[in-house]
């Protein structure tokens, strides 16, 4: 099966796409609160525009202040929508052989970092606090055996599901690699199917 660039740019021909994730929407709560306050101020300004005109007509200082406020408002609106774009364009991609961190912004960044499942030594999922446990988001830490470094994905939505997904693909990847190299002679594709079925059952029970 040819999967080259099927679901994302850089996908290999034999690589199977599993799922993707981006940061939880809770990271945008402050932005929406500020935007709501900004919207209320704009609406109040529109409804009182005649009063503002009368105040500004003979006051040069207030005119300059009003123009500066208008320019800052324009900058803020652009900043808000750039934040929205950046949130939806930065994703983590899980495939059967690797984990990809795609960091993209509208103007200044477009980078991809790929971690082979064979290089993942340990995985840790952390969700500490009231909101993370209520909303189900958390951090996922990957301990890499090749460089002794740590890769962290912050505020991952449905963190338990993605933790299990990465763990499953890591286990399958390692078993298949040992099977192909002859180190795991008891493992076969029949065992692979059984492992998948068992993991699906566990995933359903843990939801």
C-alpha cells in the first residue's frame, strides 16, 4: 500500500497513520476572556459614538488618544486570530513507526521533529490539578534512550487515550523489529493481531 503523503506531508509509503492531537482548548481560555472584554468595549464605543464625537471635536489630545486606541485595537484583533491559527496548525502525529511534532506558526516557524518508536524508552502521563483531571488533559513525557533526553507534549487533550496509543505502538514496533531480526522467534503477525484485539478491549474498559 502506497501511503506517501496521504494524510500529511512527509508520510512514508508503508507508514500507517494512527491519530493526531493538538493542545487542549483550555490554553485559549485567557485569549477568549480578553477578546470578550475587548468586544464589550467596542460595542459600548459604537453605541456612544455621537457622545465621543462631541468630546473629541475640540480636543486634539483626545483625538490622538482615540487614534492610538484604534490602532492598538487593530493590532490586537490580528494578534487574536494569529493565535487561533497557530493553535490549530501545531499538531502531534502518531503513526505505527514514529511520533511527529509539527510546530507551525503563520509567519515565523514551520518545523517537524520525528521520534522513532524504537527510541522511546519510557512514557509518562501527568495530569495534576483540578482542571486537568476534570477536563482530561495533561502532559506526556517521552524518555528517549538514544540521547538520554526528554520530549514533552504539553496540555494534550484526552491524555490517557494518547498515552495508551503511544504505548501500544511502541510495544508493537519493538516486537515487530525483534521478530524481523530473529530475536523474538515466538512473535508472529498472528500474535500481533491478538495483541491488537487485547489492547482494543483494554482501551474500551479504560474509557
